[in-house]
């Protein structure tokens, strides 16, 4: 499946999403502030983590090939994040089915090379 960078500030949501992604067959890498861009296919992130995470998302989205982005947030799409053209925007609270559909769509874009 995909190697997924996960950036989520809420420990409960982080654990839930990490377990779900792993259960769907993805390899999960937790974001750390010292993390340097590596080989990932997809980034699932909460923009509320701050400018460093948003800048990382911008860098990954501009890479060749681009890393697909899935935004998971309690806030509606922000213009700055919307400009990244994420594969999906999932509003909290979300169901696992919503998250799974968003991730599956992003993975399909990776596989198509979009």
C-alpha cells in the first residue's frame, strides 16, 4: 500500500488514525519536528499543528512526484491549505469510513501518478 506521514496533535486522534491506517495495510510514519522529508507517498495532517507542518506539506506537494495530501481538521478548509490542493479534506469529527475513502482516493492518485 502506501507509506503515510501522519501529523496530528491530539494523542487520541493520532492513535485512532495510526491504527486505522495500519489496519488498512499502510506503513505509518509519525511526524516529529526534526523529521526531514523522506520517502512517503501520502501525508495525513492537521494544519492546526502549525506553520512548520503546513510548510512541510507545501514542500511534499511540490515534490516530484508529488506527495498526496489528506487534511484532517476541525476547521473548514482554509485558503492557505486549500491552495495546496489536497486529495481530500476530512472534517472532524469524522467516521473511519470517511477517512478510509479519503485515503483510498489519495492512494489511487499516487498509483495513477497524479
